[in-house]
C-alpha cells in the first residue's frame, strides 16, 4: 500500500462526515465510509483492493479500536442501571428467544443454512449507536434506564456469541479462545482497578499531562494489541478482544484525556480506514447477480425490528423497543469475520450490511418520534461522567 493509496482512502472516507452533516438526518458517519469503499472496491470500480496485506492489517487495527470504543460506550459504572437489570435482562432474553424462529424462517427461505448467525444478528443491539442517538435527540424519560441496560446486555452477549455461531465446526476451539480472552480481561480489570484505587493511575496521569507523554494512550494500545494477539493465537476474532477491553476501561472509568486521544486515533484515521476497507471487501455485485439477497437484507432488517418491537408487550414504549433494534457492531463483525474466512455466500455480506442499515433507519425514526413526545427536561440517564 502506497502513500498515494492511503491518501485516497483518507480522502474518500470524508464521504462519511459529508453524508452525516445534516443533523436532521441523524445518520452515522460510517454509512458514507462504507458506501465510498463499496463503490471503489474490487466488485465495482476496482480502485481499492481489500486483499492488499497492508490495507487489510491497518483495517484490523481499526476494527479492534472500533470494537474497543464500542465497549467503552456501555454504561457499566452507572449504578442507576442496577435497578433495571432484571427487567432489561428479561427483555433481552425475550428478544433472543423470538429471534430463533424468525432466523430459522429467513435461513430456510433463502437456503443459506445460517440460522444461528441470523438469530444473533436479529437479537443484537448497538450501544455505540443507541447512546449517541439518545444524547443527540435529548431523550428524557424513565423508560430509558431499562432500555440502556437491555442494549448493553444484548450488545455484550451477542458479541461473545458471534464467534461461536458464525463458524460452527470451530465452535469448540472458539469457545476455549473466548474463555481465554475473557479471563485475561477479568485479570486486567482487577489490576487496573487496583492501580486506580491506589492512586497510581492518577499520579501517572498528572505527569503524562504536564509533560505531554500520552502514557495512558500508549499503555492502553499495548494492552489492546496484546489482547488481540491472544485472540489471534487462540483463533478468536479480535472483535472480542477489543470489546472486552473496552468494557474493562468502562468499568474502571475512562479518563477524559484518554477518551479524546482515542477519539482522534480511531475516528480520525483507523476507524474510517476500517469502514472503507469493509465497504471495499463487500461483494456488492453479488446482490446484482443474486437479487434475492436484496430481499434477504430487507428480511434481516425487518426481522430485527419486529422481534424487538414485540417486547413492547412487556410495557416498554414501542418507539424505544424499535430503537433497541438498532445494530452495528455485530453485523459489521459478522461481515468482517465472514469475509476473512470466506464463510458467507456471494452477496450475503452485502445483505447483512443492508439489514443493519435498515435497523439504523428504523431506530432513528423511532427515536425522533419519541423525542417529539417527551415532556420536560428531566435529568439525563446517560453514563456517569468520566474522570479527568
């Protein structure tokens, strides 16, 4: 990969902010990046080669960082969510149960044999999208607390389950690898929590800030890449490593300085590069060769919205139930793993992305409708503030 091609990737990634610029659309930045990558990828114009080793490796780094940031968005430290955990877990479990027959029906109709994968996709949510949507629209209602807990539970559970269901013959090995990554993350949490309580972290932070060493960023990148190395060694996707470490940082408490640094590294360079690469790796022409896969994408998107909307029968406001169907991390991870291991049928990866885009559209519309009906300006139920 040359500097010219890298400049091209960064330039076309600007399609993301341009498409998301109108605030009234409430579109995530990644949509423009995916679209630009798909158009310039090998299946359409052919300018970008997703199989180029350097491009693919940089995309892997971006993938790990994107999943790490997604994990940090889960409001683990917000004690107010504890009271809603029981109801939220029941709703997330209910969505999971309803997703199975719908996934079986979709898999049978389109003859893909991916019932387990579709069930995880349908049941997933995305804290990385739901939380910013709530903040942007300034939603304020007590019903948000159970929603946030439900999304966090579904997000974590589906990301852990994905490596096990996407490649069933290797599920046993993947389970062992996943257990190793989770165990290492738990050890990391204990160590980092001890450093936080003892004051070591704050002392290092003060020196690093005064002398501009960026020590916290360096240490967190070392830990993240070490967890990714463990994941690769144990044959588990780096999505689990990134997300688990994000949960650890969220549980310990992410310093605002570190959050700004990670935002610059991820959202300014490696994250957009990953989504452009992902778009370039999609077999967009597969949808043209297999038009039925357009219907597959619609079925996945509509199925996810329906199984989440059904939870409204438990007393959850219908619009918030639809907002919970918004998904991003799990479909993106499924497509990434599927493309890397050639586990998906031609055009299936593009169908999965299409389904995710439809849930984002439904979630944005539902959230906008909820915002117009929200009385007053109560205190936000969002996550606790970060440390300095």
